[in-house]
């Protein structure tokens, strides 16, 4: 029997509206912390790339972070870039 599933969108809205988290401030802080890596990557190539920070890997496609993976699953990183 399948149970109730809370979507990522609903979870984000709960954190933002019910949990008192300032999601946009968090987004801005993460973007600012990745800006240096992004600018450096773009001087080398226009291809997709990974940024590893504090045990997390940020998958960047173009100018967008498309997902965040834990560092302890390196096989996921290559697969994320192939998608």
C-alpha cells in the first residue's frame, strides 16, 4: 500500500511558509558562495561541471545548479552530468 508522498515543492513551501525559513536568503547565500567557482569554471570551458563544498556536490548545467548530491556517492556525480 502506497503512503502519502510530499513533493519537493510542497516541502520547500512548508519550510518557507510554516517553518520560518527564508528560502530566498538561503538561495542568495549559496549562489554567492558558488560564484567564484562558477566564474573560474567559465574561464576554462562552457561545459557542465561539479563543485564540491562541505561534503556536498553541486551539479551545474549552464548557469543553473540543477541538483545537489552527497559526496559519499561518487558514482552519482558522473551520472548526473550525463543526464
